[in-house]
C-alpha cells in the first residue's frame, strides 16, 4: 500500500528529527566533514599535479618550437656560408647548432618528465634533427675544402627538401600529441576543480545544517529547561505555601490548645481549688477544733494558696489575661516588668497605642515574650529595649539587647523560636527582620499592617 505524499513527508520529517536528536548526529557530521576535507585535499593535490603537468607541456611545446626555429636558422647560416664563404657565417652556424642542441635536450627532458607512459615519441624527431645537422655539417665542410659547387648542389637537392618536410611533420606530430595530452590535463583540472567546488559546497552545507540543528537542539533544550524550571518553581511555590499553611495551622493550633488548657485550668481546677478553700473556711469555724488540727489546716491552706498562685501563673503563660482584659500596651508593660524582675536586668519599654486586630495583638505579645526569653537565656546582656509604635500603615515591634550577638546564618537546626516568630508574623501579612553580629547585640523587628479592630467585650476576671 502506497502512503500519500503528505504522510511520506511527515514520516521523513520525523525520521530526520529522530536522527538529528540522536547521539550519532555529531559523529556523522564530523565524519562527513573529515571525508569532505580529505576529498578536497585529494582534489587539490591532483589539481596541483595536473597544473604542473600542463605548465611543463606548455614549456615543452615552446622549447620544441624554438628548436625548430633554431634548426631553420642553422640552415640559413649554412646557406649563407655557402654563398658568401664568410667565416663569420660558419661561426654563427656552429653557435646556433649548439643552442639548438641545448634547447632540444631541454624540450625532450620536459616531455619525458610529464609523459612517463611515452605517449609522445621524440625518437623520430631526434633522428631527423641529427640527420639534418649532419647534412648541414657536410655543406659547411665542403665549403671549407673549397668545393662550394657540391655544397650548393646538396643544399638545393630534393633530398634536403624532403628531409626538411619530414622534420616539420615530425615536429608538428610531437606538438599535436603534446597538445592532446595538455587538453586531457586541462579537462582533468576542470574536473578536479569541479569536485573541489562540490566538496566545499557540501562541507559548507553540512556546517550550516549542523549549526542549524545544533542551535535547534539548544533552543529545544532551553525551552525544556525553562519548562522544567517553571514546573519546579511552581512545585516549590506550592510546597512552600503548603508548609507555610501547615506552620500557621500549627501555631494557631498551639494557641488554641493553650487557650483550651487555660480554660480547663481556670474552670475545672480553679473551681476545685476554690471549693477546697471554702471547705477549709467551714472547718475553721467548727467548735472544739484541736489546736494541732488548726495548725495543720493552716499549713494545708497555705499550700493550697500556693497551688492557686501557681495555677494563675500557668494560665498567664498559656493565655495572658492582661492582653484580653487590658489590651496590648498594658500587657506588654506588665510583661516587661515581670521579665525585668525575672532576668535581674533592666527592660526599658517605649510603648505607643497601635491599631491591630486581636490575633495580631497576640502575635506581637508572643514575639516580645519569645524575644525577651531568648535574650535572657543566650544574650548575656545588660540592657533590653522594647519599642512599639505605629507609623503610616504599619505597626512595628522592636526588641533590642546589647548582648554578645550571633551569626543568624549559623543557627543550628532544631531551634524553632525564630522560625515560629517568622511564621506568626507572615500569617498576618507582615515581615520579621533579624539583625545580629558577634559582639554587636541582637535586634528583632516585627512589622504588621494596620487593620481595623473591633474588639469583643473583655472576659470576666479570672480567679
């Protein structure tokens, strides 16, 4: 079954792309380039040799034509010597013959060099040249002996004319054979140049194709990398959002659990301790109570009061009643005084009224509480400053100590205080900045946006 033209084109394109994307593309292109360079070098060497052969054949033809011209000149000098008898003509004749022999030998050597197969035969030419020189030498010798008539007869004889004709025909044959070889060399040179041209074009095409495919692969790789980076960024963003949501949920769940435990302690345990205190008050009013029993009941009642005070401190740590009943500024002021007494170092408070929601107030209170606790544990400071202010659309809580400081980047894993503070602040759309360095103290700064607050009525006083 024959496929349609469009399907054949699509199949060819897919096959080509599969090869282009494979790992064998560059080796194939490299092998093609090396082969093309080898062919180009081979054609160059062939062209160079062919061009040298053509030049040598041209030189040989020129030397052959000069040899024939010198032979003609030698004959003319010999005839002039016959007619005039001048010794100068004989000298010119001898010099011309010597030059002719040298040129002839050079021409024959060139022919032998470029024609090792012997396609051009020079033996007949050389034989006729030698016969012609011997003949003219005889003319000169006859004139030298005084037999000018015999020399003139030999010079104008039909035999001499026939020898000259054969000599011209032999030279013409040699020149024609050399021209044939030269024409073949010319065609060979053209073919070599054409092949070199084709090889160069093929190499250029392969280079362009390789560059195109390479750039295409780079573009595809970049696009794939960009897609993977976007996917990875989305995954990171999604996981970050999930972790942030989980951390916020844990913080809120922790506060909810604290509030629940505080209510249970206040309602259940507070009720039990209050009932026990009332029972002791009734027992104290009983008549005829032994003195030792009264002393024992007083001791037990004192321990009960200590338990009630401990319960109140635990409730305050779990859910500060001062924050709900008095507001953020008084609660922070009380916290600063309590921490100053507990840490035995001054805690200076500069607190201004701010406008945030109830949940944000709790966040600011917890950040101040955590920062003061950390300063007391690790800072070894002599002074702590707590500042709360509102400027523009933001509320800033700043806690600074003049302690030994630390490197924030080197905080070991498992220390979740700073992470918890950051999660609390970011859950309200704020930001937390930490500035610290060894020997320069520590500054924790939480910034929250201002929001309209509609506070619920405060709870009744707790026991």
